[in-house]
C-alpha cells in the first residue's frame, strides 16, 4: 500500500526535537517538531497524519526567539525557530529515533 504523501508535507515538518523536555512530553503522548515559520496548525496536523500515519488530537505552536551572542567582539544573533507540540490520540505513537 502506497501512502499519499505530497512533497509539501516535508516542507512543513523540518525535524523532530530531541531534548529532555521532549522526552518527558513523549510519556504523555506528545511529540515536539521544528516546523516552517509560516506553517499553520491545520497544515502541521495534516502533514503529521500523512507522514507518520497517526491520528492527531491537537497541535500547539510556539516561536522560540533567537538568542543574541557576542563572539570576538562581533554581535550576532541566532534565528528564530517555530516549534509544534503535537498531541496524539490514545493508541497512536511516533518514535522519532527511527526517522521516516
């Protein structure tokens, strides 16, 4: 059986976030992803459902502001990044360590 995956789904979901906070959230059926800056919640939900073949309960998003740093006297800043906290329905799971 072939999945109906469109290339635009790969443009919405950039990468999974593997941190201590994300690991704790995975115990409560939540998964964190880094997403495109202009991605909307319905687009994120559709992309997750198509790519991982799971049922999404809700999507929460946040924009993480980039930090300002000084390196050898030069002022620089990291870019902002948008993240999505995806809550899955009961019985569905995503293991981000295996990849797509």
